[in-house]
């Protein structure tokens, strides 16, 4: 299934985090700051748990925890392809994009962990919060959330179309129909940025920025 749907969390709180990229310590600090309770709360990740950070393996393994729910990012996709092929162009592409952590933890351990995690990385997730629905994909949702199952994986993992300037210099702000809001990562922004009802949450934790963590209720309350 491309999109996994999650019912309401009646016992705790739900959070979404931007691209982690191996910044395990930053993530733990962010969770501690909100008193995250692994027995009650849920964490949703927009993908790119790995690459560009030395703790990528530990971050990848979080997707196996019962309280952590990630979607596939383009960096997981690159890693899966590279580890499967073991060399060649796919390996070179991965290494050029931050995959050198694999030599710290070992190729075999990285491959075993990725094989275990892969079934836990759908292309999209949907969270029910009361009467509202929040979508989570890595890069860019379809124009209508109802088309999430039919949308090409490349678009969900790689697209930056909302950052293509309009003739007046503005960014794309079209709303995604069929859902209240969507959270994405992939493109680094200085601060969490709303474009239509799409919240961009990658604030560059891997590039000297900070890791952004937001409560689902706060996201839905902040819809433009």
C-alpha cells in the first residue's frame, strides 16, 4: 500500500518532524523538549532519515520503533538502490549525496537494517485528528490527495514544483484538495513555510540549521 492511514491518537500527542538526515542527537533533544512519551505519543517523519549525518543508521532504525512512523524519502530510495546493486552508478550517486556513513557502520549492517526498515516506509501516510486529516509525503503531494495511490513515486520523492517561481515571482500556493493539510520535507527552508495548505518542514538540520518538530494539532490549527 502506498499510503498508510492512522486513526486518532486518543491517549497521547502526534508530532511531525522534518528531514532528520542522521541528526540523532538533535532529534532526541527535540523530543525531550516536548516531553515526548514513547508509550503514548506518535512521531511521524517526512523521510530522509539517512545521509549527511554520522548517526544515519541509528536514525534509520527508529522506523522500527512502535512509536515512529516514517515515509520514504529520496535518500532512502537512493540507499536502497545502491545497497542492492553494491556498486556502479547508483552507488556513486548515493555517495555524492551523503551516503558515506555506510563505511562507519558497515555495508552489511546498513543493508540488513534497510531490508528490515523498507516495509515500514510507505510513500505517504495520512493522520486522522478529530474531524481533520493531515497528509505526510516527502517532497510534493498530488493536487488532489485522493490521487495519492496513483501519483508517480518520483513526484512524491523528488518534486520541487512549488518552488518554481510564478511570473510575479511568488511561489506555488495552490491548495491540495481532499485533505486539510499536507506536511513535506525535501527542500530546505529557513523556517517552516506554508505554501497553500502544504507545510514545508525541512529547516536544514544537516546543513547547520535546526530540526523542526511540530505537533499535528498545531499544524492543523495553522492552516492558512
